C-alpha cells in the first residue's frame, strides 16, 4: 500500500508539455484502512440489527399513497443494486437543463420516467437540453462524507478541479464542499437522501418538500419535531449508507502493482486521487470528488456546477460497472479513457503512447479496482 505523506501528482493540462508536480495534503502518520466488502454487514457505524432494518427500508417498494404521482422507481434498491444492495446499476435518469442562460428551466430538473397515472406522466419540453445520468454506487461514501473541506479545496488547487459550496439541507444556513452526485450537488448523505426521496420516489420529506402534491413521508410524525434519530425514511437511508463499507479490491499481484505505477506515471492519479482520509481512517477511492471539464460534459448547468463539468468518476469498484462515464456512453475501459480530453488531454495522449505491455499492465490494475 502506498504511503500518503506526500503524494506527487502529475498534472497535465492542455498545451502543457512538461508535467507539473503538485502535492496533496500530507498526513503525519498513515491512518488505519477502512473496512471493505460488498456484503450486507455494517462498517461499524451502526449495529448489525440497525443496519438490517435500514437496508429493509432502502429496499422496500413504496406503494400508494406514499409514492409519486410521478416517480422513477419504487425503492432506492431498484437503482442501487449491483452487486449487492447499495451498489450501482445500468438505470439512467433523465435530466433537463436550460438551452441558454436565463431560460425558463432555471437549473437541471429531473424528469420522472414513471407515473401512477397517465395524466401525471412527465416529458421534457421540446426545447430543453436532455442528458442521461448513470446510477452510481453508494459503497464507501460514508468515508467521503467525512473528508474535510480543506482537503478537497487543497486538491482542487493542486489539480485544477472545481470545488463548489452547496447548502447542507439539514443545517439551514450552512454550506460545505459538494461531493455527491455527478455535479457535486450535495455535501452530505442525509441531504442526498432527502433529494432522492423526492426526486426518485416522489415523496416529500422534512428536507425536500413536495410543492405540488404534498405527498409526505409519514414515518413517526416528522412534522411534530421528532427527536428519534430515525424519524423519517430518509434517516433510515442515510443510516444505511453511512454503514456501508468501501468497495473491496480484486486480487492484487505484481502486474497489478506495476500497472498502478503506470497509472501514476501518466498522470491519471492527478484527478483519480488514490488516497483520501477522514480524521481517523484512510481509504482509496481513486477519485477527487471535484468537477472537471474533460470534454464529456452534458451541457446541463446544475446549481453552481458549470454545464461542461462532471465529477471525476471514482474508480473504486470499477470492475463492477458495465457502462462507463456519467451517461454510460462507454462500454469498456479503453474507450472511456480515449474519451478524456481538455483537462485530461495530457493523460489521454500519454495513454495512447503506452507500449502494448504498458497498456496491459494499466488495464490489469484498473480491472483490480
Ligand atoms: C431511478 C433510479 C434511482 C433511484 C430509485 C435512486 N437513485 Fe440514487 N442515484 C441515481 C442516479 C442516476 C444517481 C446519480 C445522479 C446525479 O448525479 O444526478 C444517484 C446518486 C445517488 C447518490 C450520490 C452518489 C454519489 O456517487 O455521489 C446517493 C447518495 C443516492 N443516489 C441515494 C439514493 C437513495 C437514498 C435513494 C432512495 C430514496 C435513491 N438514491 C434512489 C439513481 C437512483
Ligand atoms: C483532469 C482529470 C482527469 C484525469 C487526468 C483523468 N481522468 Fe479519468 N475521469 C475524469 C472525469 C471527470 C471522469 C468522468 C467523466 C464523465 O463521466 O463524463 C473520468 C472517468 C474515467 C473513467 C470512467 C469510470 C466510470 O466508472 O465511469 C475511467 C475508466 C477513467 N476516467 C480512467 C482514467 C485513466 C486511466 C486516466 C489516465 C490515463 C484518467 N482517467 C485521467 C477525470 C480525469
């Protein structure tokens, strides 16, 4: 395992012939590694009994009246399922954005693809810009949530990524560096759960209200100021996600280790950062959770996230994903790499220049993630 004292990153940018060396925040001593595993066992954040109860809620299919009328799926599990509950899936969702600034569709809106009744079916207005977004895995995000803003800002400074401050829905008036979703639209798992409850299942909750239909999460009287840590469904979802482990690695042999050296040498690790840490543990997401323009952007502005930028895909768990990039347009790893341009131009060129043997090693490494 690589030390994290001073990780040297190679930063390539357009027209930049010589790699620039930058340094991510140093750790005084290596921290313990986080637990990993695609299983249904808690990472220790909650008891196993609580984790099982949380998972049941995450997997439970909603029925009327606690659904829709417009929705995407009946449960979180419908889209976060591979290889086990909380993982990724091939399900994509449909975002629409303004064609030009000042348009009526102010920011990225979500189209609900299903409906409880034909009259509430949503379709995109004819002049909207449409984009697809793949369902990502939730494994390991518990640890990403605890990375300090300072660390993310330091990485942004070093590699040219963009960090945006987003409102923390559960603490009105406070903001944190956004790190969840393809546009870094949320900073905490509870905020995302509130958003997903409404946007995916059509159910309002104390964080994200349903302005039209007034469908409300009806767990334990949330509106009366419940003090139980599991007030509403969204609390079960957040608790479930916070107890997920990080994705486990596949077998690591000598060629995989050599492949990682190739990955570092050609500058992939400037954005696909190998090690991040919380105050107490370290983990290896191979991502920086920041926005970049690598030429794949969907053109949809979302909050402060610019149209052309997308969050770096964290490469942990890559071997479990059959469709790559934010919209699933690439079906294999070399194709996804060849689609890197602009900020990642240097890395793509370096990939193309690899010898056949170097390429085999790099792919051995990537397939071990
Ligand atoms: C219809 C499919 C679908 C359903 C149902 C769904 N999700 Fe998701 N989920 C997605 C997609 C697609 C994304 C990426 C969205 C984006 O970035 O715009 C995502 C992203 C997320 C993220 C951010 C992950 C990351 O990589 O940063 C969290 C957290 C999340 N979902 C939680 C939930 C919870 C909790 C539920 C249940 C209330 C849920 N999702 C239901 C499709 C779904
Ligand atoms: C400047 C930042 C940057 C650099 C350098 C970079 N990437 Fe990426 N990478 C990204 C971003 C951003 C995405 C997501 C793009 C999207 O989804 O549209 C991505 C996506 C990927 C994906 C798709 C993963 C998935 O789950 O969808 C792979 C594979 C990948 N990168 C490998 C590499 C390799 C290998 C290198 C080095 C040759 C590299 N990247 C260099 C930013 C970078």
